[in-house]
C-alpha cells in the first residue's frame, strides 16, 4: 500500500460524504482511507458504508481527544508507506495523487488549498483571507522555492517511518501540526511544498467561528515559541502589531488626534484584490466586501490570541493551553 489517508472527524457526516465522493473519483487507487470518529454525536458510519465497495476503507470510533491524538490513532492502524492527513472538510481534485507522485521522494510534504465554486460567499471570503498576500496567508507560503515549508494538517504527508521515529503528533492542543513540522526539520529530515497537490478546503461557515479559529492560532504561535524559541520570527508579530495599531487609531479618532485613513486604505486594497480574484463570480462584489471583514477578523483574531497568550504565558506566567476551549473551538 502506497498511501494511507487519515481523517479525524467530529460531527461532519455531510463533509465526509463530499470528501469520500471526491476520493472515489481518483484514477490512482493504491491508497486506503482511515476515518477516525473522534467522539461525534453525529456519526458518519452510514456515510462511510456507502463507499465500502469503491474505496479501501477503515472506520474507527473513539472517545473525544482532539485531532492530534486521533491522527496518531489512525496512523497506528495504517498500512501505507506514506501517511497523508486531511481535514474532514476538504475535497480532493482529480489528479491529486498523480501530483504527489511527480514530486516524490520526500520525507514530508504538504500542499496548498483553494476555494471551490460551490462554496458560500462567506467561505470564499474566508478562503481568500487565509491565502492572500495581504493577510497572514502570505506568511503561510506558496512558493516552491521557499527555504522551508511547514505544512498544515488539512493537507500534509509524511513517510510512515519518519512519523513513527518522531513519535507522531504531540499533545499540544494548538499548533500541533506546525510542531510536527518543526521537529521534522530538527531531526534532519526534509519537508517540501508540492504546489500542485492542492485541495479544496471549506474552512469555517461564519465569521464568528472563523474568529475563534484564528484566535486559537495566535495562541498556538506563543505555545510553539515556548516549546521551540527559535520558531518565532518577526513576521509572526505582524497581526499583533496590526491589532495594536487599529486599537490606537480607534482611540486617537475618539480624541480627534488620529485618522482611520490607514485602515481605510488597507480595506480598499483588500476589496480591490478580492474583486480581481473573484471577477468571474456573479457575487464578486459581495464576496469582496465579506473579504474585507474576513481579513480584519483574521488579523485581529490572530493578533488578540497572540497577545493574550503572550501576556498569560510570558509575562504573568499563569496561562497555559486550555483543553476545554480547544475541544469547544477546534472543530467548529
């Protein structure tokens, strides 16, 4: 078996149906699919059964523990030479495995994500904010020539023997995928971007849930810093500086000592860039307006999470990772 696809699931039967449907259309067939139901109330076992004749499927149900331990659970039961971790809210385009085959060998790898035409305007706006050069999407990296690439677990591959040597995903509740990527490099292995091995990623369905996600990502950056001090770079401070800048401009405006013109200029840049990217969409202007909101939610959500965790863990040293908040927010 060449590949084992490991998919942790929490209350997403409809999304799992779409993912398995996309996998059943693949011409490349040397792979198995391992579904790990992480304590869901709305299970997807009936959905999985629909594809029992068209895919090599394994289904497991376990108590809720979060995606990291669930991925480890699936990996321990995998037969493939390579493990590929996918989120349950992605869909795989035809040719996905062929794109990986053209790039191998590699110790570990990852691919980017794109928006699907069926996404709602809010999902398209969130997808824009997570991939744009005007937000932290530019930090995530999309260039094959970049010196290091840290894949995210929505689309991440690794040789099984490397995964086992590193002990799999850590017990971190936030940023466990980046932690694994860092440990890959620290152990002397390589990790590469496969630009054509992309997936459609639905992400969150509203801006409130998106805020919680990126807020947790900001917390994750400080958690990673505490574990890997050299991982924090100046570019990671930008959302926090943006958040502080917006707050200062708001206070200055209240006291008639500042103008919101820099914020307005940034909003116009996002609006125009999103309009260009969605020019073929009949709802392009609506998506562009939502993209402005999503960009601010992303930067301020990440920035406030970063500042909160920095204050709690680095200044007063009373905060840590909040398990319940993780369970409540990760999958939502």
